[in-house]
């Protein structure tokens, strides 16, 4: 029996809000089916829970499921569940929320919002996921009966001016939502939502891991047996085609992350990883975790065996997918994983994550930040565990992901210590094997308080740098950093395990004694007196290139080298910024001279004999240019340097 229909009219403000929901919020119209299936799944969960707590409910929970029915003749798509259902009051409260009083105030807030994101946040508070159905339907009919009640209710609206509510007898327990679909319109993003292939694709993408079976009645046609003539004429059917109707389950319901790790085989993990990552190799490491308490979630993360081809591409995205109660929410959830861990693949399934726009837009709230912090610590902990247990396997992982992990030293100050424990670098200790900072510290010489390093384009260039001479002669280990990102992080990280990181190409170097002799105070004073006239003259002569010329304690065989002050930007870093379009003011550096080198002593003698000799400034330019070339720098005027060098060689011959 059907009761009289009660027709209610939307308020003017509500009509405006509904149009905004239908036309402006959702970027992908396929989402409507995910929303309806998610609502049905929630109803099944509630029925199962309520049947356990209320024995008198009398609900049948033996075959809880969701059924999709596509009717091409009527152009309707129905999403049906045998869940908890709704009473009339609940229907008005849950589905008619958008028509409640106070909408005018909400709409005013939306108009006052400064941007679309703020407007979406406000709308999301009203739970409008059900209304996404009006993106694809020009009329929606909802029929429902709550478990434990005798009468059902029908709600119907075209999403425009009115909606109708009436009591209906004889309905089964549960809810059915019937969409009277709009015509297919590819330009407006309206696909053929009655096509079996399209429905399967949406269910597979968004709802594959929902715990309840999602079923659909499908039509199958089997052709009759055929015979043909010996001459090869077309086959003719002896029997008519047979059409059958079958009910198939569209979703796999196999959410590996929801099962205990002991129940999942390595083959299942590997297959799932290949499914979500499109990688043909097995993962290098698997992280399966579950968090319980006030906020529950499961995570299944994978560290790949090799870096993806687009790891350093501007379009590269995070590889972590977000689910809420097994419902797919989004790919590449940047809120869950920092950029420097973008190579990590996997899924995070939150049980009660705060979402607005009914599961489409994620709130950046305390819960998300908490999940992110824990996931990062788990990934970094897993990498540290690999380093401890299998150095050879870790070396392969570092070769693949080391450069991007070092980006974290610039982005993630909360995990600086954990990241420094992971750093592997070439060093002068062993040409064939990289070292960790921990191993470097364990080998430090007595009295050494700094971790020495030098950056450069290649290992050979760094090893042959004049800056290395005194360190090599005295047996000090130096880290060799050749990645572009090393120029930045090594300069910004203050210390590791209480030992500061110091570039041997910056500032003054004190290795305990002078490089040219016994290093006593008397010898140093005598040396300073000998060069007292030359150094100011060179500083003045090369004032366009350097800010100071001084004697060096880091050189043993080279005549000169160029160093920066402790806080100066390196030339390589200057080049990087300029390559990114940022103009940097030129940084003048310091020219250090080896007081024991024959060239420098000869220059000192020549200057003492005749300070006005016009050849001396040219020799000063050659000394500076040679030092610049030795560190891999670019000459300001290569043609002039070549001409001066040729002239000096000619005179010498």
C-alpha cells in the first residue's frame, strides 16, 4: 500500500546550494557510484553491529551484500543493499540534511569564503555525497525500510524545486537508490553508466576492497551450434542464440592490509605490489602495520627494488593510495608521505578519517599529520634495519634512492638524525666502498672534532683537489660528496652525533700543525713577516676577483687554492641557483698561497726586488686562474688567461 505523497519545496537558498553541489564540487562524475556504494556498505556495517547488540531486531545477516541493477529500457541504475535501512525521520535527517533550516546562513558563509577550498570545506560539513547522484541523474528515487519496522518510506526528487516523501508498505529491509540517468554526454563527462564495462571499471577502481560483495546481474548470450558446406560458405546457425542472466560479484574483497601479516604469503604481497605500482620487479622491503586506539588505520607500504623512471621528474607523485574503510579515496596522497619518500608505494586505510565533501576532499587535520609522522618513522626505520642486517642490499637501495632521501635533510627537520644515520658517501678511507657517518665517526682521529667533507662533480675531481693535500698527507679521512643536493644539505646540517660537518674548502683549517714545517709560533711569525708585503699587494691586484689573499695550511704540493669563508655560498651552488633562473650576487672568495711552493717564493722575491714590475700583476692573474681551474671552476676570461699563459711560456723558452 502506498500512502499519500507529501510534496515539500526546497528553499531558494537550498536550490542554490544543491546546484553548487551538482555542478561545482566534484571533478569526476564517476564518483557518484563510489558514494552510493560507500553509503550501502555503511548500512551493512550498521546492521551487522546492531544485530549483535539487539537480539530482538530480527534481521537476516546471512547474506549481506550490495546489488547493482542496470535497466537500459528504463535508463535507470539502482544501487540496492539489505543493510540497516532508514525510518522516515532518519531519512529526513540523513538524506534531507541539505534541506534543513539554516541553509541561508551556510550559503552566506560560502559566498564570503575567499577561495573554493574554503567553500568546499563548509559544504563538506553537510555530508552531501548522496547528492552527487544528481550529477548523472535527472531524478533520484530512494526506497528504504529500517530493520525492526513494518513500514517503508520513499523519497524522490529531481534536484530542482521540490522533493516528495511518502510511506510505502511491503518494502524489504534495506535501501535502494534508483537513478534516472541523463543522456550520455562525453563533453560534459557523462559516460554510459548502464554499460557493464563502465560499471565494472568504477567498482574496480574505487570499491574493489569493500568487505561486502558487490553484485550485478549480467546478461550472457551463447550462440547455437553451426554447420557449413564443404565449399566454405558462411556458417549458418542451427540453433537460436541463448540468453542467460547471471549474478556476478564485481569486487575482490581481498584487502591484504586488513589481514594479519602471518596469514599473507610473500607471493600475495608481491602480486599486490605489482598491481598498485605497475612494477615488474618484486619489492625490496614490505611494511605492514596496524594502528589502534583513538584513531585506527592499517597501512601496507612497499620500498621498490629500483627507482621509477620519473623519480626526479617534475610530474613525479607520491605512490601512496588512501582508502577509508576499504573505499578508495585518492591516488598519490601527498598528505600521507613527504616528497622525499615519493618512491614508497602502498595503501593506507583509515577507519574514521575526517573527510569533507563526503570522502572526496581530505582535511589537513591532526589525524592526518599523526599518520604521516608514524609512516615516515616506519619507512626510515625499515631502511635502517636493512642497513644493519644486510649492508650489500642496502648499498643497492642507496644507489637507487640515496639522492632523493638526502632531499629529506632539507625538508624534514624532525627526522634529521634518522636520515643522517642512513646517509652513505664515498670517502678517502675506501675507494671501493661507501661509508656511513656513524662509521666515519668511529674512525675519527684522536682530537678530531669535525667531520670533513668536500663537494665536487666527480670523485676524481675531488681527490685531485688542492684542498685535499694536507688532509691526505696527515691521514685525515674526508667524505667525497658528488651529488648536486650534497651542496645544499651538507651546508645546512649543523652536526651529526655532536660532530659538526666542515667543508675543507671553507674557512680556516687547523690540523694540529702547519703543513710546511714544525708549526711553532716563532716559525709562523717569521713566515708572516716574509710575506707581509706580498699579501696586501696581491689582495689589491686581484681585488676584482678575491676579497683576501692569505697563506695556507692546507696545501703541500700545489701553489695556491681558492676557499670560501665559513658561511659563503659555494660556486657550484651559485651555478645551480642561476640555472633555476635566480640571479645571485657574485661572491668573492679567498686565495690561499702555499708559502713553501717555489712559484710563490719566487713571486715573493720578485715583488721584493721590484714591486712596480708590470709582469707581476699578470703572474698574479695566472696564479689565481690556475687555482680556479684546479677546483673545476670557470675562468672569467679564458681568452685572456690563455694569452697570458702563452706569453709567459714563450718568455721562459
